[in-house]
C-alpha cells in the first residue's frame, strides 16, 4: 500500500508500507494492505509503520488519517515541533 505522512512543515514519508499502526480516538488500530475505507481522528501517541523489516515510529500530538483505495494519507502535528 502507499503511505503518505505529512505535517504542516514537510512531507515526513511518502512511499510503500506493509502496515501502519495509528493512535485513533477509540484506541490503537492497524491498517494493512487493501484495508476498508476509513477516516479517523488521531490522538497523542505513537504512529508506527513498517517497510519490509524496518519499523519506524513517530510521536504525534494529533492528526487524522484517510484510507482509500490502498492509499493511507496521514496528516499530523508532531510532538516537540
């Protein structure tokens, strides 16, 4: 699936990802390849995404995510930025 993570300052990541785990308003949830469409508010926590064997983490303050047609678009406010 294609993942794009952006903040007001820059594009943090744009490329392929195997999974994305997000701190949703109702709790953590994971998006995998061909996930059903969803829009969700994100709360303070850790956004984790996997690219192959590489696991990357971002601390976020808030944001939102849209999943549609195997594209995951995440807009965030980062901790300490």
